[in-house]
């Protein structure tokens, strides 16, 4: 099966510790890197509270870039880039914040900017960064373009509050740009898709995946994690689901597959979660029991996935998996119907 991806390769093998995320039938999909966490506040060149929820991309020079959410000691967040030759260690962190809130020109950023997702757009020859802007009205989706992660063309808020968990698809669908995002409405916290002719004006909004009801692992709210992966079978999406328990919320990861030409059509949805908080750095932190990826890179084989995720809203971690493995898991763990409203 042919897999098409826009990300690059992790050039050197890396060691993993054998601690695997287990699905209901003990089938491992992702394996944690033995050296986790790969980035924490102790690594930062200036004082911060925590670093987590980083977007990821492979650069033309071979470096892996993580655009990290950095929470300041004020409680507000900005974005800061870290680069590594092997995507694992030796991170070179920008000495100053890379992208900061600009509430004078963009008042929707008065309380900071958070949780970016990066998509390389070949038509524009630029990287599109969808991120959460935070202000009195709540979180909204903002967009910026860049060629080098040094200078940025900012579009401001494109999806008003309350909205977040957004990523742009890398190419137009039927002539229109498409964005996955998660507004909160009277209908609940579900995943939507919207379309735009120019990246500024958005419409034709449709729900594509609903949070389930009752006792399901993703019954409270759901949202896109890292940008969708384009495969010959469809858009493969890793999404997070939140379950409320007596001791708090648990953030776990699931899988869904959407039609390649009509991404508002869900073809498959996993019945169970496939990766959840298990390691100590995921179970305890500023927000316990959270695994939250905002980016991945794809290896030179077109199959290996290097998933970068925030752990307990406190540090960055890495796990590795397989696109073919995820697609096979979906075949085995989704019902015969593509229903998304259980």
C-alpha cells in the first residue's frame, strides 16, 4: 500500500524501553522512548513553568523542529522552537520565545497562545500553524504562515471562541482549504470541518466526529491531536478523548479514518483507546493523567511514526509506531458501521 506523507525521517535508530501502550487485546501500537521526557523546563534557556503540547515538522535540512507550548510563570503561554538533528536529543532551543502573543494587534491573544499544529502546504511553499489564542471570550483558533519559523504572517483569529484543536489539511479539497477543529456548542464538544477559499473566510461547517455518550472512554469531549496523515486508504486521524472520573479527567488517544476526497465522511472509528497515560511523567504533573500529541514526523520508510506528545501538561515525550499498524488496528477494532454517534 502506498502512503503519502509530507514529513521526514528520524535518521538514526533510537532505543525504546519496552513500555508499550496496550489496547484492550494487549496489541501494542506505540512504544515510549526510553529517555523520556525529551524536553522539560530544566532544558529551557530562560525561566518557565512547563513545556508541552508541541507541533512537529521535519525541516529541509534534516532537523526535526518542535514548536512547543511554553507556559510562563505568569500562567500565560507562548510558543518556542526547539531543533534536533535526530529528533530525540541535542535540542537547540531558541534563546527567546519564537512566537508570542500580540494583544495590541490581536486582542484575542490577551491571555496567551497555545497548542500549535503545523502543516506544510506545498501550494504555498509555507508552513501553516494553527494555534489556540486565549482571551476573555475563551479559546479561539488563530492561523499564521511561515517559511523559516523566524518571521510569521499572522491571520489572527479565524474560528471564534469557543474553539481549539485545529489543523489545516495540506491541500485543497474540491478547490477549498479544509480545517479540522473542535468548537464547543450547545451540541457538545465534537470535531468539525470547515472550508475556505482564502484561509481567512470560513464556512460550510460540518460535524465529522461526535463525542460518544455514557460510559465510553471518549464520552465527554473529543478533539484532533496531531495533523491528519494522508494515506491511500484515507485521512488517518489520531484524536483525544476525555473521560470524567471521580478523581478527575483522563486524556487518552483513539483512531479514526476519513474519506480521502471527502474528509467529512468517517470510514472507521476505533471502539477503544489505543494509547493512554501509564508512565510516571504522564500520570503526575500540572494536569495529571494526560497524553496530548500535537505533532508527528514520518520516517523515510513512509510508515514509521514518531509521535511527540505533551505529558501531564508538564513535559514533552516521544513514542514510535506504524501507519500500517494503526490502519490494521482500525480494521480489527472498529465496528462494521462507520457510525460516530454512539
